[in-house]
């Protein structure tokens, strides 16, 4: 269990840092959703779960987290799609 716990914690920490990419709430929700989906799929694959379900849960959580942040609180610059 310890072997998968450390990468999962590191991945979640990185996702929290990157969830604020973008100027608007929509940009942050989109980037948070994409990062969350990738993280959720990765965590599910590492823990023996279904990556599609992990991606759906992670994407939803990331989108909500990104939409809940403010541009003045966390802003890592213009997203690559703008």
C-alpha cells in the first residue's frame, strides 16, 4: 500500500497547484477538469480501479475546484488554449 500512496499524494499536490490555471472561472474549471481527469484515471489505474470511473470523478472534482478558485488567489497565467 505504501508503494502507491506516495505517488498518489504527490499527484494530488501537483493537481492542487495547477488547478488555478486561467483568468476566468471557466478557464480554471476547464483546466481543473482536465487535470482532475488525468489524475483520477492515473490513481484508479494505480490502485486497481477502473480508469474511466476515476477520470469521471477526478474531472468533476477538478472542475469544481477550478471554478471555486479566484483569479487573484491563484493565477498561473494564460491557458494554452487562449
